[in-house]
C-alpha cells in the first residue's frame, strides 16, 4: 500500500484521546518496504483500539484481529534461525555476552558496555533491551507543536559491538543480523533508529569518575549470512553503513513525516492496494475494502507511480458527481472527458491511454484492463511484487523522505 500524504495538518488534529501502540523499530523498517501510510497509522492507532472507520477510505475490519500471513511468519522464522546460529558461533568464540531478556536503564547499558570491554574482554553484547527515548527535542526541532503520544516502543538491537581504543575510550556500534541476500533500505532504517535511540540515551549519562568515555561509532552495520545460509564461520564481516549518509533522511522521516501521518484521522490517510502489500498483516482487510469501494487498487498489479499518474488525470478532469474510482475512470474513458484531456494535456493523455490499453471498439473507446478490474477482484501477485520494486523506488526517490541509499 502506498501514496504519501500531502496534507500537513496541525497536530491538534490527532486523535488525542485514543489509546495508541508505540511503534517498534521493526514496524518502522517494514514501512520502508511497503511505503504505506495506512500501515503506520493502523500500527499506531489500530493495534491499540480499532479506529472509527470511514467507508470512503479506511479499510474495514479490526486490524488487531488480523492473523499474521504465513509468508511473513516464514521470513521472521528464517531471521530467528540465522540470528541463533550467529550468536552461538560468537559465544563459542568467547566474543559474546548474552544479557537476560529484560528492559534495562541507560546507566545499566553504560556499565555493561564498560564491563564487557575492561573486565570480560567481550566484543559483542546481545539482548540490550531498552525503552526508546521520547525524542522531545528532536520533535520540537522539526515541528511547531509537541506530539501528544509516545511515538516509539521497546528497542532491541541484535548486537552492540564494543571496542576499546588506545586512548582508553570505548566505542560502540549497532549491528543487526538479517537473513537476506542483500542489504535493503528497511535494514538501514532499523539500524539507524537503534543508533539514534542509544546515542540519545547514553549522551546524558556521565562516565564514572576516572572511567572511560563511551563514543558512538560513525557506522551501523548489517550482518548477512554466508552464501550457503547456514555456517556463520563462513559469513563475511558485518557490512557497515556510514551514519553521515543515513541519519539526515531518517530524522526527517521520524520527527516530521511520521508525526504528520499519525496525526491524521483515518479518513484522511491515503493508501493504495498494490504489489508491495503482499504479506502485510492488513492485506486481507485492505483487499476487501478495495473491492467493495471500487478503488484504484482493484486494477491488477498497479504500481504506486502509475496510480499517482491516474489520480492526476482524475483530478484535472473532475466530474461534478462523486463516484468510486473505477466508475470515474469508466466515465473518463467512455465519455468526452478523455477527449478534453488529450486536447489540453496531450502527453498525459497518451500515457493514460497506454496504461489502460484504450482502444476504439464499435466506435467507442474501451479498456479491457479497466473492465477486468470492475468485474473481477484485486489480486497481489508475487511476480508483480518483484517487478514493482524498481518502479516504486524510482518514484519514491523524488517524492518522499525514504532512505534510498545504495546497497
């Protein structure tokens, strides 16, 4: 699901009295896969309590009752297995300190890092679980009003790498283990958030008298499995990403774009069922809503950039009567509006007709693609999902603050 929200409403527009579910770093990473404002909105508001639905825009059903798709569960399980093998390998090498799986304070994090290096001679720490900071100063820097809810929840980076310098100072670096064949933008978003959160927590914590100073690394890294996917001994070193490239766009997203999206009432959040929705926990309800309301997402394998172009055509040739998307498109193609578009916006008209494969049949323009969408039901295909990646990223790079870094 996609479509960025172009409205910038005051934060007082938020559902201030509604219960919310602070976003986990994992959900922030998933957003950088599907680029869906509705996913963020439902994750924050919907998982705490189902918001009041608007039949015109908001998917029906209670998202808190949606079962996790099997494909998502499989990806998650593969990640858990790679992480377990990697941790076992590091532990056998005497390089890993496993903490009890419980939330700890910023001072405890400081003491654990110092002890790991100075006493235990440890290189990696796992199970560093902490409550994400509120980032009040950062939100104030990017926005004119404070956000009324806690934005971010519990954070748990896979590993913290620690190293003592010759000067006696100790550096720390976030590392996340990912069972992927390549590094993705979603990975960058996650490790970037972990770094920001830890840096924010540790900054006000003073060193012990005479103790070493903690210095954040200039990098955050992803640890990928080896080509065979099994033996960590054959795995290459973690792949670092310079934080100087990562944090600028990430901060804009976290402290400006995200609060704006979450402040919208459900009826104002724009979304589109598209191939990137495959495996999303909200896919089923969004598919049902798309079909019932005859939305653009009913057109099979429609990319976000294509939907944006269609929406522009619909906006420049608005009808006086409010209609569902597919009915409005049927009216455009079969009536005089298409002729007026071609006369005033020739290039746009050509692109529109090519997309819908508009042909004159029996003296009247027709689109078999649109007719199939009206008579059938929306479907997300795995093949289209692979094709979608290139098209979507080309558009997103020019319109959003997504972290479009080279892998």
